[in-house]
C-alpha cells in the first residue's frame, strides 16, 4: 500500500501532470464513512483510470487501511493517500448504557477534523494547478473542510451521503410525523 504525502504542501505535479481529471476524496472520520469512500476511491480509480487522492487524518487513514477488506484494489490502483496532521485528543471510553444513541466517545475525533481545512485547501491548490478538472467528493459532514473549493475555478464538489435513502427518509418521517403505537402506515 502506498501511503505518502504527509505534508499537504508537497508538489503533486508528478502525480497529476498528465491527468485530465483528478478526484479528491474527503471522508468523515468515522469507520463506516471512511470505508465507503475508500471503496468508492478504488472503484473510480480502477474503472476509469482516474487518479484519486484520499485525504484524512493520520489516525483515521491507518484505521481505514487496516480494516479495508480488498487490499488488491489498493495495490493495483491510482489511489494516493494523504495524511493530514490533527492535534492530539483524549477519547473517552464508550458509555454502553447511555440515554442518547450518539457516540459521544467519538466527539473529540470529530472536533479534531476541523483542522483539516488548511491542509485540504493547500492540496486542492496544488492539484488544481496541474489538472484540467478537479472533482472533490466529500462526506456530507465534511463541508467545512472543503469550503475553499469556491476559490478554485477548475474544481467541482459533490457531497456524498453515506446513509441509505430509506434510512434518511424514515428518520425524517419519524422526526416530522412520529407514528403512534398501534397506528398503521
């Protein structure tokens, strides 16, 4: 596996010099989000021969690579990994009997990802200087990290929603029109 570019200021012209289109993937730092976008990276890279830059914090990149179940796709692809630094943080133990279902033990990790904006902007500027078009696919929860894309004329961004449409619909339906027990749809 090729894990490199710990410094977002690194010259990426050798990677992107001949690329018409380059894709940058920005996952949310949670395993289910990391894994889906890593699979998408491999699919884009292997199916369309497009260079893909997968960006996240060092901790989360190691986690995604360790848990990824198709190492062959990574070895035979044009997926380039970028580890961005984030401040150290303390992560509390999970609370299994919590009254809320939100994984509060992950909150420090989520908050540390706010520091990804600057290195992400530097990577975007570097790649956009050598590619005709840069496509940024970011997790819907990472819009804050890619907001500088508005300043790059040859870049487009697309939000990736990792939840299923059925789940999203049902959650919204429950919030607006919570069904009473015994009532039928």
